[in-house]
């Protein structure tokens, strides 16, 4: 009887952590790939490429977690503090240019 009770309790605890949560923080995954089904930070833009570089027409520069801002429900990444500040000088125009360039360049990505 004790063995059955221990088995049932163990199964309960294992299953309790296996169900899906909406909060990413609860998941025990350390990393994931592009096929990951975790809910990532809302509005992560341009696949973490540098938003200012994209607005200037260069779609290949990667952004950094050290240089990012949130604006209008989206997260924008930058390759440097200088690029971030330049983007913020006219954020509305910069976001429009970046979105246009990203869509147009989508064939080449």
C-alpha cells in the first residue's frame, strides 16, 4: 500500500510540472530554437537584428540583449548604445523605415 501511495504521489508531482504554462518564467528550459513553442517576450522585432541598422537598409547586423528598448508593445534590439540612441531620436520614423526595409528584404533573409 505504501508503494502504491508513493508511486501515485511521485506521478502527481512529475505531471504537475509537465503541463503547459503561459508564463515563460515557469518553464525549466534553458534555451530553445526557432521551432520552440514557448511564449517568448511579446513583440520581439526583426528576429533580434539591430533595428537601427535595418532602418538604414542593413538587415544583417545582429542586436544585443544589452541594447534593447520596448516601444508600443514591441521589443527592439540594437548592436550598440549609439544605434539605440539614434533610433530613439525619431522613433516613429525609424520604426516605419525598419519595418518597410524588413518586409522588402524578407526575400533575401
